[in-house]
C-alpha cells in the first residue's frame, strides 16, 4: 500500500510538470550561522521568528550534514559530489574551484526550462571559466572571494555594498543582506511576470566575521550578550527579517504555494557557540557534529510532501541536487553522476526503514588532504578520525568513545572510509589552474587567495604584511605570447602606493585591519622556477610592471616584493596578467 501511495505522489508531480506548472525554487544559504543559532533549535537568547515559522511549515532534515567550511559546502551543493571529488575542497590555498567537466545545479535547472539567478556569495572561483555565469547562472548579482573584506573584496563595505552585476561593478547604498534579498526579489518579480519558472540561489555572507550588523539589529541584543556576540546575533536578525520579507512577497505575488523554499546554514557554529551550541561538540572547522551538522528546512505547500515534520534519516548537502531531479522529474543524462542520493523516499515515506547508508565528511584544511581528518556518518553513529566511535542516540555531545564496545560497527565504518579514501585520493594534486590569456577574460587579476600550499590567507594578513607569507599560482595559459605583468600590494582600483599602510575604513564605515608601511624598492617575478626577473620600483608607485613571454599550457608564477637591500618583504598579493600579443 505504501508503494502505491508513493507512486501516486510521483504521478501527481509528473502531471504538474507536464502541465507547465513548474514550481519555482529558492535556496537560501547563510554563512557561519550554526545549527544552534535558531530559536526553533532551542537558543535561549537569539530569536528567529521568521525562520521558526519556516521550520514549522517545512520538512525538517534533522540529521543533515554539510562541510566544516564554506567553499566545500558550496561546491557540494552545486554538484551533488563530495568536495574532494568535485575539487572545491577547502577555503583558499588554490582549492576553491570546481572541476570543469561536471554538471552544476543551475545547469540542470536551465536545461529543464528554468531561469537561474545567484544573489550574494559564490566563492567557487573569481575568474573565467569558474565564475557563476560560467557555471550555469544567467542572472548574477555577486561578489568575489570569501566575503566583503576578503582578498578580492579588500575594501568592500557591509553598509554600502559594492557588487558585480554579471561583470559590471556597481555601488549600492544598501546593507549587504538587504541588498541580496532585494535584488533577488526584483529579478523573481520580473520572471514571475513573464510566467517564467525560476531557480534562485540567495547565498549570504552574513553572519560571517567580521560581524557588522545594522544598528537596529545590533541594539536588539546589546546588553544581553557581549558586543561581539550582539553583532553576530544582529546579523542573524537581519537574515530573519529578510526571510520574513521574502515570505510576505511570495504571498502577495501568489507564488508561495508552488514555490520550494530551502533554508540551510553552511557549516558549524562560530560567533554564538558560547551562548548555545545545541549540546554538540565542535564548531566550524571541526569533524565533530558541531562542525558540520546543519539546519535544512524544505517547504513546498503544493508539492504533496505531506504535513510539516522532522525527518531523522542521515542526509547531506550533496543529496539536494539528486533530490530536486527526483522531486521535479528532471530527466537524467549520462553526465549526471552524484555522490548524494535522492531524499524523496525518506520524505514521502518517513515511517519506512531507510536503506542502510554511510557517507563521509572530510575536513581538508590545506592543499594536501589529511587522511582521517574526517567523520563517517552512519545513522546515529559517528566515526571521528580513525578510532573514535560515538553513538549520538545516547551521547549527542560525543563525550564517550565506544569503539572498544562495538568492534563490528567500528570495522564497518572504517572499511567504508578506506574505500572512499581510495576513490577520492587518486585525484590528489589535480586542482584547477587559473585560466589566463583567454578571449573570455583578459586581463586576469590573481590574488593571494589562490596561492598554492601557502595556507590560509585573509585580509588580516594579506596586504597588511603582518606575516612573511608568499605563495605561487598555477596557471593554464590558453594563448602563449607576450604578457604585461603588474604587481601590487593592494587591489588595483585603490591606486594606493606600494609603500603605504592600508586604508582604515571603507566607504560606508566598515573598519579595515590596520596595515603598515613597507619600504618596497623592487618586485621579483619567477616563472616556472626559472631565473627571477627583478623590476625596480619608483617613488610612490602603485604597482610594478614588466612584460614577459608566457608559454601556452601549465605554468607556475611567483611574485614578491623586496627592499633596497634585496631582502624579501612580502608576496605580491595582487597580480594582473594581460595578454598583449601572440
């Protein structure tokens, strides 16, 4: 009987699609908001009324897992593949780009008659062919890098956010979270007015540090918690306000019933864990549950998903793309191979015992993946590393290692991980080089975010020159020839002297990290580990330039600054490469 009911629901979905009543789809992904940063999850201070309402109207995936960091979560969402499989395996270190031979979520929606739009954070590549418009999004309101104060967005501002409209730089007068929702609703309004189904990805940079909330949102928590936490909670209040705003808009436009809304957070908790962490161990970056267990609310009133309820089956963010294909009856092609699985059987038949399933959460901190820096998920069981086994049905805080008591479970999960590792590790080192010399983008600006094996670099180190860090880029030169090579400490649009300290405040008032003056006398460029080319600087120069031949194919490039004595000062955090002749 249950099989007949499930088949009937799928039949209704197929009829809906064939009748042209395709549902709209909106995914909202928050940044650095943890599982415990929702009042519906028990937070005693933070109030999230709009998200609580969405929770109460949704299918809630309660044993849902993302990656411990933002880039791999985003890559897994877009591809349905494990991070080490799709190659966007960690933040920075040249590992933020996905393989270019795999299908993406917006491409799947586009080939099924949808218009696709992204609003906010992409974080899967800043240059061709890795930008959102290169990977399937038709409307792109976005920014580069990991956040508004990242290497590529060094002086961007939370309160007056600069953004890219496709490839055109625009300046807004809006606070970032308000801006992403507003632009998304404007675009969706245009699409719905044409009767055009849309897939919308609202990818927020809130509540990622540094925390800057609007005054009204900050004031709600000022005095209840310390100021830093009040700013963090204030940013989440801003998210909640906009979810409420979106919900009212959907109702006004008559779109709510046939629009799928998915809300998720992208990794473990950060700024609020000292207040509440839902009794979990770990935080962002950890392979304990506090690092990767996330919220996932799925609402589709007209979709026949059943009454709002909690689904306890273990699931992961890689499951959403195959779930959508199943949910909307999208035809699969030979290119559609996923590590995730469809969750429709679990959603439509929650009482049926789930098919046994194991999957891996791998934390890849640096370029070289570390074996056993991982968690294997098997229902309520967790294998952390090589020898830590926890039963979360009895020990949600992962305090008691029971590996010695359950050798069969330990062996089963260990064997699964070993086989998984063999499958993904064979691709080690096959990261995505940065394409230069293409007619699609010339010049190309390189930033230290893509230095290979240099470790994490952020705005607090980059251009501040607080540490003697440097690295190299891996390039794929599409057209060999003569190139202009320009080196800078600062984003080129600032036109700031190489010797100067950095700006302290962005346009709208966002504070920037204080830098220091450097006695830059020359720049040094090394191509493919050959003899370095040294270029002398001039007084008050904002960049150091030279011309050199770059051969077609793979190349390595390193660029640094030196003082008058020839002593190393710091890496050239920004390099512009422009093909000037073949």
